[in-house]
C-alpha cells in the first residue's frame, strides 16, 4: 500500500452522514488522503436480546447509504465487525495512517472505549482526535456562575441561549474537500446474518433509515412546526418530530435543526428548540454525573424500598394494567418501537408512582424497545418522571392516568388504535372501562377480566402509598 502521502482515518459511530460532519471535515482539511470506517461493535451487538432488533437494521441500512454517498464523492466506507477497541486500532495500523479522527460520545461506556482505543493507537504513534458534533454545546461549555454544571433546566437553557452565536450553528464543510477522500482497499458491508441478526419490520412500519430518511422526516415535520405547541401532546394526532432516531445515529445534523428553529418565528418552533436544549441538558448531566446510569441523581431517593412486584411489571410491559392510556402506550412501544412523548411520561409515572417499581426497570425496558433509545435522554426523562433526577417533577405531582387520558385522548382514538378490544366503548367510559356494569359490558362487546383486564391497582390508594414512600425517605434524609 502506498504510504508516501500522510493519511488519516475517520471513524464513524453515531454520526452516519456525509455532510456537516466535524471529524470528517477536520480530517479532510488536515490530510490529503482520508479513509473512512465503521465498526459494527460486537461489545454492543452481543448485549442485544432481540435478533430482529430494529436499531441494528436501521444502522445497517444507514451504513450502506453512507458508503454509497462516500463512493459518489470519491471515497468509500471500510466496514468491520468485531470489538471496536480492537478492530479500529488494527485497521489504523494496516492502513498506515498518522491519525484517527472521530466525534465525541458522552456515554460512560463509549468514553471508556475511546480511552482504550487512544491508548492502543499511541503504542503505534498514531494520534487520536475527538471533536464535538452531536450537540451544540458539550461538557464544560455551559457552566453556572460558580463554574459548576447546572442541575436546573431553566437556568441551563437561559445560559445556552445567551451563549449561542451564529458560529455555533455553522456547517462543517465536506463536499468542497471531497477530493482528499481515499478509495478504500475494501468496502464490503456484511449482511445482517453475518452480524448475527435478521431483518426487522422497519419497512412495514414505514421507517426510513439513512440520510435520505432523515431528510424526508425533517421535511415532513418542518411543515407541522407551526402547530407543534398546540398539537404535540395528543398522541392520536402524532405531531411529534419522529427525528429522535436520526439524532441518535446522526443521519442528520443537530446544527441544521437548531439553526432552523432558532431563527424561525412562531411559538411552535421555540417550544421544539427547548426540547433540543433538554436533549443537551441530559447529555451534559450524563457526562458530569455518570453514576445516574445506576443511581438516582438525588441520592437520598436510592433509599426508597420499592415493591418491585414482577407480576405488576410484566403486566405493565405487556400493556395489561387495566388502565387504557397506559396499556395503549405500552402496546405502541412493543409493536412499533416508538412511544409518543406525552405517553412516555404517563407510562413512566404509572410504573413508579402507581405500581411502585424501581424506575431503572422501566428505563431498561425502554432501552430494549425504543428505536430512538438514547441513554442520556432516556435516563434523564425516567428520573424526571420518577422524581429522583435533577430538575425532576416534584414527587407530590403524580399523573392521574384517567384524567391524562381524558385530556390528551378525549375521544379515545389512540386507545382504540392499540386496544381494539375496547373499540366498542363510548367516549365517556373508555378512559375507565371498569365503571361499566356487567350488562353494559356485554352491550359494548367487552367483558372485563376476560377481554380486557380490571385495573391491577387503585390509583388513589397507589398515589397515597407513593407519597408515603417519598415522604419517609425525605424525613430520614433531613
């Protein structure tokens, strides 16, 4: 292999796009021969339970599209399968590169992996460069006046907006530097079977991967942003962005989204900008407090003794709690890999505050099922709902699943979509079907206890117990 011209290697991870890419741009500006690579990391894949995992197929399809885009630009993608901490340094040595460029990941496991890779590369005198790409502001860039991380979202948001400049939203050039891409010695992409997986139902669900899927999803959502504030909480309308999976795997650029909504007028755009800032807030919290992956941010709440009844947990997972809005939410998750954001809050609150099950069990179930699963956001939002996190919902505010259902699915349209056995119920009873008399149940074509379960807990009694659990721990910590 010709190594006369110094070369670099760009390691793609959760940034599967060939535009506005910080590491790729910097490498192309610095070296005239730049290889590109992706590793299907066995350490991650082997921990997955479902051999038809939607996320694996989404990544695989996105990698194929990325390779095609890079080949059109004169390069291509070298794809390996194995432990990334071993495969990446081996590839860098085989290619004879002087440096490896990649974008920073803030998850604890990723930080450990990158430290291992950097150490191994250093043994071969290969430089390792990390760049900010998946967020606008990272790590210590937004700190309080006392030079500490924020733990209250509103203060963080205000500081984030105050610091933002046009430069933070500028794209990283790629196309004009593409002449420095190197044609890879190989670019065969293993099929799903070779990775130990089989095809999922992404096509049936009309979920499109890659940069093209991201462009389409963003184009559709951008036209609905004006109504976002008024419609975002109603799952039957489904006016959420559906961009979470594309942000998770970097098939679109956070700078593109932030630039659009920051400069656009309208309350809907500003509300959605706030949600993008929530995402960065949780990324910052995870980076500074990696213990939150196992423990409550507010450590006094680790002392709560949860019931953790397995039968109640399994009923929640299966969407068989007897509370229609909770069950419809869980069935949506199980059937599609997605759950509407309002429903995520309702389902999480019900697991913790009504069933008295540790939030970590719910967080890990979502981690297995969500196509758009992101550790920082998932953990942060679960701890918010459980009242154990930073800037969490106060423990005494407990979602009532009946009133939430009446308010956000008033006609029961969403409930009937995912719980067809309740399709015959009228609007006035679908939110609490156990109120029907047996003769009324027969008339509606649903027999409670046979066709649909009775409630596994009484909300008011469960609420009182949850309040007692939190109050007891607070009293002991005082």
